[in-house]
C-alpha cells in the first residue's frame, strides 16, 4: 500500500528538498523553526550528514546533522521530523539507522543530540536507537534555560555509542 514504510526512499537531501524540510519542521509544531534559507543551506553543505525520506516523490521526513569538528567520530543530530500522516511507522528510526549506516565507513561511532526534558517522544526515539544498536545512552546537562536569550527550555545532551561498524556499506 502506498505510504507504508516499505515504499519510502531514504537518501541524501538536495537543495530541491530544502523548502520541504522547512515545511516539515514548521508543521511539526515542536521543533525550533529555522529560516527557510537555513534548510536550503543545510541541504547543500551538510547533505552527506543528513537524510530525507521520500514517499511518492514527496519528502515526508528528515534528519539533519553534522560531524563535530573536534570529534570526527561523532555525528550531532540537529533536527529530526516526520510528517504527521507518516508518524507511527518507524520512519524516524529508519532515518537515524540510515544515517548511522552511511557514516560508519567514515568512522562515526557516536551520536549526540539535545532534547528538552519534556520531549518524551524524542527521548524514546533515541533510547530505542541505543537499544537497537546495543549502545549506551548517557544524558548530561548542556544548556540551561538561562543560557538562551528567550524563553527556550533547557537542552540536555544525549550521547549514544559506541556503535559497531556497519557490516556492509549502504546500497550493497
């Protein structure tokens, strides 16, 4: 049936996907919405550390991240989102698995992300990733609410890893 997870293509995003990533983030009503320009730039400059999920030619989810310059074995997941009509199908987990499998040959063995304490869905998503990958997940304080110039909640750092190297490159 169309729209099921087996009909999903997951790949690197292109600049043509940028406006849809912005829309998905906006429609999530939970992510900090960056400018539309930021999503276009992300799809150009960080495509190799990001992924987009496409159903019937339409982006329906994404994960954007970067490899930490000071820790080249660590990918930082900046944002992950899935369209409302695609939630509950395991798509966010598939996006993360795809990204980690693609980055494993580059030596990425850890993932970091920040999550507010009230975001139970994200905490569960990354906890499930750690369990699937047989990796540890640690939480630490990172940015207190008073670090932000607005009314942003504190962001906790979650670090997951180490991951085992991928058994085979993606696409084989």
